[in-house]
C-alpha cells in the first residue's frame, strides 16, 4: 500500500533513461514484469491469506461475502468516476472490483474438498487461456486490442478500458487470491514454523520456475493476468511472504513493522484517499516545498512524493491512535 500511494516516489518520471532501475517503478508497457507490476498481486494474495481466518469466524459467511463484494464494486465505481466531468462509466477493472469478484470465486472454491479446489483452479486456468487461443485477435491470441477479453468488454460495456486492461483479468487474479487462501490454510495447520517456511520457499521457487517456463508459450502480460505472469508474480510474493514470516514470526522482529501496521490497519482508507484526494494534497504541499526542491530539477519530484506519502501515513497514524478503522 505504501508503494501504491507513493506513486513510485516519482522515480520513473524523474530518472527514466538515467537509472536502469527507474523502469521498475512503472508498469511494463505490455509484455514483462516489473516491481510495480507486483503490487496488485501482493495485495490480492494477502486478501486470500486472510480469507480462511476471516470466514472461519463467521456463521453466515456466504451473506458476508456477497455483501462485501457488492460494497467493493460500488466503492470502486465511486472512486473511478470521482471528479469526472463526462458521463459516468460502469467499470469492473479497478483493483477493488477485481478483489470483489475474486473473493466470491475463491469462497465458492474453498467449499470444495482439497482435490476439488485444485481441479477447479485448473479448470479456470484452462478456460481463461483456452479462450485466448480459440478466439485470437488480429495480432494473435494476446493481441492488446483484439483479444477475446477485450472483445467481451466492448460487447458488454460498450467500451474498452484504457491501457488495454480487461474485466476478465479477475479469472487470473482470482487464482492469485486462491494461492493466498491455500497459504492461509497452511499457516493454520499443525506443524513447525520451520516446516511451514520450507513449504513457502519451495512453493515460491516452484512458482517462479513455472512462470518462466510458461513464458515461452504464454506472454507475461499483467494487463491480461496471463498464466506466466500469474505464476511468476505469485512466486515473488511467496518468497517475500516467506522472508517476512521468518523475520517477524520466527525471529520475533516485530517492532520495526509498526509503520506498516498503521497503514495495513486502514488500507481501504489510504487507498480511497489516494484515489480521490492525493492530487489535492500534492498540490497543497507543493506550495511549501516546490521552491526547496526546484533546484533538483526533475529529481525534485522524488522528495516531494516522499513527503506526500508521509502526510498520508500521518493521517493513518492519527486514525490508528484513535482506534478508527475503515472496514468493509
């Protein structure tokens, strides 16, 4: 969430062409995977990790899932249309909508026995990719404009999303959430921390290998959430999760996590604030820091974006101190 609301600290805009790693703070144009492309998989994976625990505490989980999904879709459309001067557009590509659809999909899958869950995941994977190959665009199955998912959006919504994103991304994203669900179930099982860590690392390495292997047949495209991107991103997220599990749970290094807990406790708030009011906050702070950072040239955007992020963190800290948490 901190990376997301930081807008990449302005690094890509300030240092592209000057620093090789600057491109890691922007999405890949089409094929490829950058650090910035891993933010949504990490966020949705953690949603999955939390699902077994959250659903296990509710006696009416089905109604809760349906209601939460509906609220997320409505909130997503409010945020996406906020401040627009033209006609309102119904959209389902915002990350909140993608989480809503994936949440329902994974809830249904988790009601199956273990083998049934794996079978359902395999069927979704095969269906999603089979349709790309059965109904290719002019430039092939993964044509940015003419792929089957883009044609579905055009037929149902009457338009295509900018950036060549598609609503049916949620099929691939849903599998990312499902991997998170299975990770959450693993953490709840009896066993030693060392055993869990070995499974997490093994799964992460295996997912990375699968992603690279699939990349030869299926291009790595986040905007379509293709299989190669699904496995590669899940692999990186699993390895990061394993590292923090080792550091925080096994080594007991918890104190340093407090700034992250403050944001994580109000992730809906900081995401919504960033969508609606970040521009206002940025312009307001620029009135005070613009002259100080002007001599840096384009690189002055980096400390400015850091200050904007710190201001938003301060808002979360104020809410945290008063035990105010926005939840759905």
